C-alpha cells in the first residue's frame, strides 16, 4: 500500500514537471528613465486616460521586464509613481471576463460574466462616458481587438451578450463616443454610418493631423487587429485619439486597451505576450509625456484579470524558465498604476469597482455643471 501511494505521488509530480515549460532569454535593454513630475495631493484632474492591459497581472509585467531589460530594468509602467492592487472577481464568481470587469470601471457596479453595463438583474447602468457627456466632456475608446470587443463596449453599450457584436456596433453609433479606434470592420455597415461618422480604415490617416466635423470611427481590420506593418499599434491609435480629444470641450475621457496581451495568455504564448506588452508599455511612455505637458490629465493603468496562470519558475543561465497554469483567466489580483493630478487616490488594495468612484472623485464630478459640448 505504502509503495502504491509513493508510486502515485511520483506519477503526479512527474506529470507536473512535464507541463509545458519554456525558456525566455533575459534581455539587456537599458532603462530609459522619463521625467516624473511632482503633483501635490488633492489636485483635481480635468481629463482621464484609463489604460487597460487585458490579461495583465504583475506576473506578466515581471516576465516582460526580465525579457526586455533584465531583473533590474525599469519599464515605463514601473515608472508610474503610484501603485495599488485591484481585486477582480465578478458579481457572483471568483472568475471574471473582460465584460464584467470593464463594467466595473464604466459603472462602479459588479455584474455577471458576459454582461456589459447592465447589472445582474439586467437593469441598464449609466456608463462614465454617458455621465460625462452631460457635463460637456468628450470620450474615446481605443483597442487592439475590435472596437465592439468587451472592454471598449462596456463604456458605451448595454447588453447581456458581449458577443452580439452587430448590436454593440449599432449601440456605438448612437452613443456619445467621439472617437473609436480598433478593429471590427465586419460588424459595421460602413455606408450607413458615414452620415454621422468619419470612417478611417488605413493607418496612414493616423499620421496626419485631420480636422473632422463628424465623429470618428477607425476600423483597421475585419476583427481584432493583426500585427503587421500596415496596421496601427495601440501606441499610434492612442496618440491619434489624444490629438483629437485633447482641446475639445470641458475635458475628455479616453480608454485605451492592449487587448491581445490576453489572447497571447490564452494561447500560452509568452513571446507574443511580451510583444503585445511592448506596444502597451510604449503607449504608457507617450502618455507619461502627455501628462508632463498637459498637467491636467490623470493617467490610470490597470487590468481586468490575469490570463494563463503564468509562473516564472527559475533561472537557467541567461534564461528564465516559465510555465503556464491554464488557458483561462485566473483570480490573481492585478496592479493599478497612476500618474498626474489625483494619482494618489490609486494606492493600496481596492476593488475594481472603486476605480470608477476614484475617477469621479479625481475630476470632482459631483461639482461639474450640466452642459453640452458642441464638438464642431
Ligand atoms: Zn480573455
């Protein structure tokens, strides 16, 4: 009997060690330190930029740091001066998907998996972009997935099915979103929307300074944006959206998502995850510089959940050995990083719903006057 138990234990442990491990080379890029200004506490922000790394917890950031520049390297996300931690569970489950998670930032309430900006009873919840629209703000969403994907969609759509992309696309057209950039061309009837929206489909347009009288939808791929030279990066789309939003009306809200960090996690593909992270981190670099110049913008970075149960196991010469635990999301808490006026609010342990209220607090929402913005 004893021998049998030892045999079983050996089988289990050998199964475990035979799980897919992979070696990732330790990088040597030098840290590029950015200027980080001192914003005193209790300053009110005018503009909000919320950056989401889908499927990005501290383990993904750690592996990216090691792969890019080694253990002591400092990424751009590392240089954000305030760091906190966010819990991610959904309304009735330790597990969350992007829909339920993004609903928390958009509305301040938890909901069920697959639901977008409705509560567990399917009652519609007002999103932050709808709230800010009544205060004369403009809003934008950027994603490297489609613009109808769960994270951007939670900021303008209300549905119990995040996969009903055509309905979500239709809701985008009638929402207050001033600019939406990403993939998802196949979900739109382009001819129908040109009366209300300027539609751009080529990344070349992002390099130009364009004056548009209509709202903007940029659709750069049929569904999620494939990485290629002809397609825009998160960084390019985010900078274009910022240029468009920055001097309009009473202020702006921009959500920009590195969507495919999550997809690489589902595929347990570390090199792809790191490539996606690079674009995400360069986006943060430009946003830190934007905050330095603009001085009225609060930058917040967080994630919806961890994806893949990524573990960094040990060092093997100039490599680290990693292992994935699952092809799904996990309940590992995620980081929250912030910079700019009001950034000090984003410290310590918080729930994902708290981020919504902290944003409202940072812009002094309750004292903003009702007014509309004529964007023309
Ligand atoms: Zn996912």
